[in-house]
């Protein structure tokens, strides 16, 4: 990382005020740091959503220290961790899988250490605001040049807990990763999974989409390149900007229009 004006990013589910407190802690520890709030709007407790945001965004940010905090297990035995990547970044956050996809996207995890050294925490650590008391001070000290090994013992970070997609003959079942702010449902599958299930799939091919929870439902959608390929209010399956399959409604919310809110997985079948 550059010695002058180190770069630190923050992505949280905290909202603006609590995230600003974290940024203030980073600045206090490392006054020369350039701190960017990547997002304070991750859906509360949405570990998968946060993980996908970090995976998609961090390759486009400067190498630096990147803090990700979506932490339903705050105050429990879950570890605080920092992961050094092949690109030279250090990812800081809870060891709940949140950081793993981004680490893979940045050249893989080179080493990881638990954040246990009290010298690099705030003097008083609360049970419910580790973003302020553990993660932000750690980010500041890392940006100021403290070696990762000084924070605690080496650990093996946990992977993100996401079921693998299942591709059969003419059928693809994929987990729901998250619903974005437009109501589009992003799936844990990519173009290769689509090809494995259906072979080459021309644009405009109709697909039946079915799901079983929280209430059974189905819809018919065409596989398209972009939203404007269908009329307003019509559903489509497309490949989003991160290379994931998604289910959307042109100028509408797929989660609301199709009743997909809360769905954990969907199955695509050739209509």
C-alpha cells in the first residue's frame, strides 16, 4: 500500500450516522488516510448481500484497507479478522464469510490474522459496536503501517455460506443472494451454470421460474440482455453487471410484482 495518503473504504449495514462514527475513528488513528464510505445501506444482517457488494466493488477501488461490517453475531464468539489479499489489500471485518468472495476477487487470501491485540482497539470495547471499537481502529492502524501479524494469531477465515447452484437437463436451481434496491433478485449462479442447464440459450427464450418459499409461486420470464428488451412491467432473466443471473421486472420490482420477497432459491426451467 502507498506510504502517503493510504486508502481506506467502509461498507456497512449501519446507516449514515454509525458509519460516520467509524470513519471518524479511522481518521483519528490515521489522519492522513483517504477514507471512502462505499456504502452504509447494505440491508441489515444481509451478509450475502454485503459479500457480493464487496466482491463486485473492491476490484475497482484503489488497493488499501477495506472494512466490511455486516455482523449479526457481534459480541458472540465469532472472530474479528483481517485478511491480506494477493493484490496487496487488507480486508477487515467479522469472520462470517462476508470478506471471503472479495478476497478471492483480489487475488486470493495470502494470510489472515485475528484482531485480538488490545493495543489496536479502542480502550473500551462494547458488546454491540465492534465496527467502532475493533474494526475501525484496526483499519486505521493498518493504514498507518502496522503489520498484520501484530494484531493476533494466524487464522483460516470462514467461507461464505451459500449453496451451490444445481444444473440439470433443462433445469437450473440457484440460491437467492440478495434483492437489490430496485427489487431485482440476484442469484448465486452465472452464465456457465445457465449453459450447463440449457445449452446455448438465445436471447428471448422463455423460461418458467418457480419457487417454494415463503409461499409457492411461479412466473414466466424471457432471457434477455437488458431491462429495455421487454415492455415496462414485464419480467426478465438477465446477467447483471457482476456476472450473476438475476430476475427483474422492467421499471418495477421483481420481489414485489412476482411475490419473490423472502424466497431462498428459485428454479429456472425451459418453458
